[in-house]
C-alpha cells in the first residue's frame, strides 16, 4: 500500500477482513513488523495461527510493538486510523508487560 500517512488522517479499514467477537484481543489478529522503512501487517482473520492476508505499508515505519501500534491507532495520538467495524466498541485496553525469557 503506497501513500499511507497517519499524519494526513489515513485510515486502515480492516472491518471486512476481521471476524471479531466480544472479548477478542486484537493482538491475536494483527502482527506488525518493520524493517525500518516499511511496515508489514500480517492479518489472522479468525484469530487463529493462519495468516489470511498481508499488507505492506510502503515507506511507513510504525515499529513492531503490536500492542502499542494497535492502541495508538485506536485510542491514542492517531485515534481512528484503524477501523475494525461499526459494531465494535473498544471499552478497555490492557497493556501487559511480558518478561524476557531467561
């Protein structure tokens, strides 16, 4: 995808792809990775391990921290940049720190 720009108010509409249910965790559906220049989004439409679609945002570096990216696009600085459906309400966001494996 070319010319995607959060600062210009662009929206990533995944409402036709994601099959969300009440209580689902978006982190189970979306995986963001960055190579420092482009961001790749692997989408698991049903939340299972199978990748059903891959989107590459050319010249957009969102980083690779799924929880931070999702939160930013739903509720923080770039609120509204991620559209997951008309019937979906984000009523709470939980950030859990995952300790490094030793």
